[in-house]
C-alpha cells in the first residue's frame, strides 16, 4: 500500500479539549469513544467529545498509538503503569451515557 499525503484543514474555531478519562463502547459496525474530563473530588465528569470510528479504523488506531507510545518512551523515558491500588481506584461506573 502506497503512502499518500493529504491536506488537513483545521477550522480556526476548533478548540482543543483535555480528557483524563475515556469510556469505550462498541457494536458490530463501530467503536464509540466518549472523552471525559473528570472533575476531582466532585464525582462528576464532563463529556468533551464523542467520536465513532469503524472497527478497521479502531484497529489502525491501536497500531498508530502503540508506535507513538514507543516513540514517546524512546524520547522521554518509560511510561509507568499505575499501581494495583490506583487501578482499583480507576474502576468507575459512568452514569448518563451508554
């Protein structure tokens, strides 16, 4: 498969968003990512973006993200995984979207 170049137009009114939590849902024909900003000590999160992609694009995302993480770690050092206690803390039930 040949590489090709595309021109990307980013609208001037498109604001970047910060997300510190993500919920992923899927069905046969799509993966949906709900990007959230969790508000510390408030038991609330604000939805920042919802993005749906095809299963093929989801598979490609995994590969691109894996390569990008490898490149990042070569440049800045290894990213450490959360401790088991922090992982337990990370299990959250999200209400309001399914």
